[in-house]
C-alpha cells in the first residue's frame, strides 16, 4: 500500500463526505445533502435537501463526537431505508412484493410516515444492541473465563481488546461475502475515489476518479477502529474488577470512547504527518475489506451526487430523475419517506 497515494501531497481536504447506500451514494456538502440511487432501468434517482443548522453541541469537544455518533447512526439508517424504498418503488411491478400483515397493520395504525419513523428508530436500537452485545459485552464475558489462567490486569485487558478487534474484523470479512454488501462496498469505494478526485481539483469523471485508491484517511471505518483502540487504553486504567462492574464500566465509557474517537478522526483528517499515518494504518487496512473497486457506472452515481451538493446556495432542491451532472430532468417523488431523513453532525 502506497501511502503517498492516500495522503496526497497537493490534495485540499474538504468537509465533503458521504455514505454508500443501496445501489447508490449519499453525499453531504457544506449546505446540502444529495442521495443518488441507480434504478433498475439504469437511470439515476436523486433527492437533494438542505443540511440542518449546526447546534451548540458541535462546538464542544468530546460532546460533539457523541452527538455526531448518534445522529449519524439515525441519519444513516434513514438514508439506507430511503434508498431501499426508491428501488422498491421503481422495481418492475411483477417482481414487487406485497406488504406483510405487520407492515399493513402498522400503516393503518400509525400511517406510512409514522411506520417509517418507528422502523428507523427500531433499527437504530437493534443496531446499537447488537453492536454493544457483540463487540463490547461478548469479549468482556469471554475474557472472564480466562481469569484463572492470567494473573495480570494488563494482560486481561489486552486479551479482551484483541478479542474485540478480531470479532469485528471477522464480522466485516464475513458480511463482505454477501452479494448485496459487496455492491454497497463498491459504492463505498466509488465515494472515496470521487472525493479524492474532487480534493485534487481534477475534473469529476469516472476515468479521472479510477486512478485513485478506494482508501481514504477520513473514512468512518477508521473511526470504528479508533473506538477499539481507545477502549483498550481506557480500560487499562480500570483494572479488572468483577464481571458485573466491568460490564457497567464498559457501557458507561461508550460515550467517552465515541467522543475521543471522533476528535482523533478529525485531527487525522486535517494532518498528514508521520504520527497520523501510523495511527491511520489499521483503519486503512480495514478499508480493504469495507471498500471494493467500483465500476464506471457506480462512479457516475457518486459523481452526480457530488456535483449536486457543489452548487450555488440558491439552487432549488429537488427529487426525481437526474442526469450525470446531478441536474433534475424529471421530477418524481417517493411517497413513503420520513419527515427528517437527514440529521447533520
């Protein structure tokens, strides 16, 4: 891996960032966000909307990381569900599935928007529960069985930390073999290549973007690995009390870990010195699992989304079919959507 092709010397880091979704990309600029989805017929469906104003919490170090983590999780879940709805609404009628009994009952009881919001927050709760259970509590409980064999608090915490990272990497490696996840990871790679291209002041074309790595130093994947490392360091100061106290301490430290990881990621994104490169290496290697080489068609979607957020502030927001430059060509709204699909960091 050539770090000079990732920490590009003449690149100008920008606040533009994104997220891979179902068959598409979300890109967020300074003032607006765009979600672009490649439809089954090859066209690109896009929705643009204004970013929410930054609140006072975004100015407080550590705290802003916690707020960013929670809002990004809600936002990311909402955007994924929106992209799935776009695909479903544009899928051939003969291949569409009818709503199940539960969904039908919820729509009648709460309305489509109410059902959407319930599903978003339920998905967030389930995702948090799975994450905490699998990557925080499970390594702690398993490591506890080794207590009779180890007589050092440092070694105990080291074993727990290594176990946590191994479980995480194995999980990513396994899901990366799923067909739909592979496609999402290709769009993740398209997002990174497009941002590299933009930050190097090159014309946004698939040919120009293809010359860059799919790895980027400001990727959220690095944030997750920072979480693992910072958790290990903080846990060292807590010793190795009984199992119940360890579990409680791990849960209480989650916001602190998220806040510190956020600050570290922001610092790493602004710098390219040797220390940043060393700290970023594990996250970059992990991105080899979470990104795949995209096709030119996938890069077209990422480029259209990027161009759609790099427009004058008075440009109208829209939802519908767009061209490769992110311009509306046919208005088309997706009926079922939440009132608050995008939550800003």
